[in-house]
C-alpha cells in the first residue's frame, strides 16, 4: 500500500489520483458499477455477483437498486439484510461500515470525502477522508446526506432530507439540517406498530 492510499484511509491529507493501487481500485469500481447500472431487473444473480466483487464485504440478503455510484467500493462493508433504494452514492475515500438490517431511501449520500477549508491548500489538490459508521436496525430517509466522520447508532430513524453532521446516539428519531435528535424511540412506538402488525395479520388471515 502506497503512502497516499495509507493517508487516505487513515484520515490524513493525501493527493488524489497518484497512488497506483487507489487508481486501480477506482477504475475497478467504475467498471463494476457501470455493469451493475446497465443490468436489468432480470439479472438479480448477476447484480449480486458484481456487488460481492465491488465491496469489501456484502452481507447476506443485501440488495441495492440501480443506479448506484461509489468511488471505490473496496472500502465499504455492508451487513446482512441491507437495502438501498435508487440513486444512492457512497464516497468511500475512508471506510464506510454499515450494520445489519439497514434501509436507505432513494438518493441517500454517504460522503466520507472532505477538502481543506483554506482555499490555497485546497487548490493544491490535497484532500482527506473520515470514516462513516452506521449501526444495526437503521432507516435513513431519502435525500439524506451523511457527512465525513459521522457515526449513527443502533435502532435509529433519520428523517428524509436530513444533513447529518454529528454523531447520532442509539434508539432515536433524528431529523433536519443540521440533523438533530427529535425524540427517543419508545415502548409506545413498539406497541403501536405491533398492534398494526397484528391487525394486518388478522385481516389477511380472514381472507384465506
């Protein structure tokens, strides 16, 4: 691993486009995502094979709807029962780690990439990346952006259109720009949705 790629993956300044391994990974991602995005709904097995090649780890029963875009893919770990709707973008300059039972609405962006605030240094082509971590049992609404360095806890719902700039704790609903905790997810929520499920099952049973 070259010094620039090592810096990129470890939150240090680096110059893009000069590390041969990073360039190879980027080119590989472009080929695999192009093949994936050109596939059809009848190519599910082929799509899964492509995504297993693309990502560092791709969990059992995971599914991504094309089109989808990523910088590397090789720096992203995805857990079981993952679902991403149309037009999601993963900028995995730094590692992206996603737990089990995570749902992403359409056009969710996970952006680990950043640029220096100083214009003179930024114009020199120096960049950096900070990792993104998403826990288990998380639902992120459509058009949400998750910024570099953010960790989202377990059992979290992020409202659509949010811009997540800071860590989100476990067991909460969070919304807004910047994203903030709206309220905890409570036993009342569980009871309400359990009742809705019971009603659904009862109605379907009566139709059999």
